[in-house]
C-alpha cells in the first residue's frame, strides 16, 4: 500500500469512523496480494517473521493467512468467493468461503496489534464480515445494514481496529447469514498475548478447528441452505472422518485445542484417555480458580472452547463429538431400524426385481462399516474408516489424538498406527467359561432389599 500523507489521513479517519469503508479504485494497486490456498492438508504453523513474536497455532486441515507490515499496521486480505471443498476423497462440495477454502484461513494476531483487513467480495451477492467476539469500534463490527453498508459484489472494503484482548475468536458474514454460513463462510481468529499472561500457559502444541455442518443430498454437490436442523454432513473444518487429519503430539507435551462451533446445534466434544481443563471461552482465558477437569466439553452454537491437557498416555486416542449421529456421514438419517426382522426367504424375491438389493440391519448396522456398498457419485459412506484391527465404523466429527514418545518437538506428521506393547490389547478369553454369579437374597446385607426380593410371611398377610 502507498504510504502517502493522504493514506495516513485515511487510516486516522477510518479508526474513528462508523463504517468499514469502500477502497477507492485508485488505491487498489496498494492492496496486499491475496494469498489463495486449495490444499486440504493441515499446514505447518506459520512462524511470524514480522511484527510481535508469538507461538503459532496449527489449524486442522487448514492454514494461517499471511500478512504484511505497513507503517506498523498488520495488513491482511480476505477474498470472499465460491470454492470447491474436498470433504473427503471422492466427495467434493460447492461452497462459499475465503481465499480458496472453506473454512477460510485462520487469522493470527497479537494483543495490541493495529490491524487493517481488506475484504474483496467475489460472491454473486453482497456480504460483510463480523469479527465474532472482538472488542472494536462499532462501525467495524461487520453487521450489514446496522453498522456498515453491505459490501457489494465486486467491491473491496477495509476494516481497521486494534486487537484488544487475547483469546480464540471467529469470523463470519452478517449478511444473508443463513445462506452464506450454510454455504461454508467462516474462519478462525486467534489473538495471542503480547506478554506473559497470568491465565495463559505456554504450550508445546496449539491446535484449532471449527465445527461446521452441511446438508448435501447423496449425489449432489451443493448444500441445501434452508435446512434448519437435519444436516447430514458433520464436519471439522469442512472435512469428515476418515479425511480429518490426526492430532499428532509428543508424549508429555502440554497441548491446547481450540474449538469453535458455527453449526446449528451443540456438540459434546470428547477425548479418550486423558482429562483436560477448560482454559478459555468466547470471553477469553478463564481464571485458574474457575477451571475443573473434564473428558467431554459441550460447545454450544456460536461458542468457543479452549481445552488444555498433558498428553501423558501414549497411544491412538479417539476424539469426537459424543452425539452418535454426528459420527456418521450421509444416508444415515432415513434408514429404518431392521433389528430382529426375519429376512429369510425374502431377499431372493426382492433381488429378482432389484438385483442390487443388500440385506443389512437385522443384527445391527455394523455390517455397513464392513461391506463395500455401491454409493451414489459424490458422497461419503455412512460408516467408514479402518484401523489396524479392522473397520472403525465411524464418520463425520471423529479423529485420532496420537501421542508418541518419539514424536520430535515441532513435528506434526502422522506417526502411523500405535505399536501396542505386548499384552496390552483386549483379546478373546481362551480359558474355562466363567460361572455366572447369582447372589442369593439372604446374602444381601440390606434388610429392605432382602425383604423386597423374598417377602416374609408377615408381609404376605398384607
């Protein structure tokens, strides 16, 4: 950007104004070059080479947006545009997002940074950007029609404010919100502390991701935007298991995981093998006196939760939403319960008129995770994924937290399946059948219980 006197006047005026201002055509040449990313892999942390130093985050199946420094101001360039997101191999969805992806890139700043964020609208309709959870001038809050004019298609607006408090936040449109968020427009925002903070610990690994969901009918490519609750593609950062990258850490690392929810329902996020502390919410870091240990934290709609733990148990530990229908993919909602239905003699008759008919469900649904069912084009199997012991029978909001003794500091690569020490895996019992213990009523030390099991002659009279 040009650093002329007129530009300095522009910045001073914008900081006190009540709107995100449209950038003049003559100033477009001074915009930071937009960085576009289409890879679905988890990018390595972006270590800052300008501005204040900080310990960067790692965005699960995402990346951090680069910036440039201009006279002490950190400048970013977001491009709102249609994108194609690979939700899992063989399944691509037409979405709207930022800079080539949905969700858009994570924005990382430091408390006290002066910020200038250019937003170019390449959507077919107007938009705006709300900086969810930020303390800023009202005219920079991004609510179209209320705090600013909408950003018309083809125009660029600029937002300018100071990062006033550390924490985990989000950004998303406040314009035609039902459509634009249902199409995938959202992103993470992390503000790091500028100095040692009494409520923020130093960590070895710092991960972040958004919970999002779509309604994509099997065989189609564009989400249905008028859906209220009946979504069928439950995602972390617009990916579903087994296409969600694993969280790979070193044994005894202190790990922070930041989770934001922009779906239309809550998600109880559960981690196996470890307990954790809730160290941050939408309001910023939580004082240590307010924290307690959990293995599941419920992340409500529009909320952020920041958890921390010591990864002191080696292994491959499941991490997932604990709503079971959120750990499956498309085609799961309208399948009837066939448990106990006797199909004998019926399958052959059905296959005479429908040769591809397959028997399933009379003993439960696990066979859906094992068989190679024919699927419509461009969709995901309902129950899928494989581990070293067989099918996982999962989907949707599920991944693996991998703790390894030999994972090097700063190495985020997948170490592969866990090598279980001998004798530490549950296995079939080969010994004598265990007798079924049946306690006698007289052996119960509680008189009331004993009487309830074996009424006395006195009680029989009544």
